[in-house]
C-alpha cells in the first residue's frame, strides 16, 4: 500500500503509543544500525517512552493517521557545543522505501531551527553500510563531510561512520 506523504505528521510521543512503538522498536531490522538495543519487553518500552521520549528536547513520533510508525529526534549538545544537535530517525520496516524518512526529515528541518533558535548546525553520524540513511540525508540537503574511521561500536562491531551536516543557513532540497 502506497502511503500519501502529505498524511505523514510529526508529534510528541504519548504513553498510548506503546503498541505501535513496539511494532518497530522490537524489530532487529530497524535497530540494526541504531545505537540502542531492540526492545523485547513492553514494560521496558513503556519506561523508555515515559523517561526518554516524552522528556526529550525534540523527539517526534512519525505518524500515519496519528499512529506511530517511527521516530525522528534532534538532540542538542551541551555546554559550549550548544550550537549543534544530532539527528536520528527510524521507520517501521513495512514502510521502508516510500520516501517517509525523507519527508519526516524535511518536516523536522523546517521547524527545528525555529523551535531551538540557538542551533546553527545539525549533524548525523551514519554507519557507512547504511546506504538508505545516507541517501535520506542527501535527499534532504545534508552535506557529507567525511568518514570517521572506527568511530564507535554498533551491533556488527566497531564501525566507520559517515558524518553529515545541515546548517541553519542551508536550503532544504525539493
Ligand atoms: C534509513 C531509513 C530511516 C530510511 O527510511 P525510508 O522511509 O525507507 O527512506 P526513504 O524512502 O525516504 O529513502 C530511502 C532511499 O534510500 C535508497 N536505498 C535504500 N536501500 C538502499 C541501498 N541498499 N543502497 C542504496 N540506496 C538505498 C532508496 O532507494 C531511497 O532513495 P531514492 O528515493 O533515491 O530511491 C529506514 O531504512 C530505517 O528505519 N532504517 C533503520 C533505522 C536507521 O538506520 N536509521 C538511521 C540511523 S543513522
């Protein structure tokens, strides 16, 4: 079933998202390239929504008909690094390849610099084997700055990560 991209919305998480959250957050295909582990218990997931997602400075549920099919987050750094924030996102497996992550990222770009006017730079660190995510960033207008070699431990080992940035003065691609 093709998704009408204009029906994609972003909104804060709610505790009532638990069932929909479990669909994608308990899927190893979705979490493979993520730094967090696959959720296996509803209790653990509920605690995570309550303690991490809801209080997060800018984490949105990517929704279709107001039901959560993924997330996108923009997490500002602290102290002297307050000018930048790190972007992360994921989409439920059954919706991959329909432009939803790109749409959600463009929607986020259109509001985060207003919501957090102190931000000048967004960045994303992507496993170099995660070609779909690199493509999402490129389609939204992020610039690839290089590769951080053997940068961090992901599920498949210590990985090289591509670093992408988008500045508040950059243009969102059509
Ligand atoms: C990465 C992810 C968010 C992409 O979501 P999506 O809604 O499928 O993304 P889009 O449809 O907007 O765009 C995907 C693009 O990647 C391309 N792509 C997919 N797999 C690819 C591959 N193996 N090699 C090259 N390009 C690929 C698609 O063709 C598409 O590009 P196109 O529009 O030019 O054809 C989704 O796969 C996901 O949730 N993955 C798990 C979590 C994750 O990796 N998050 C990012 C961590 S940095």
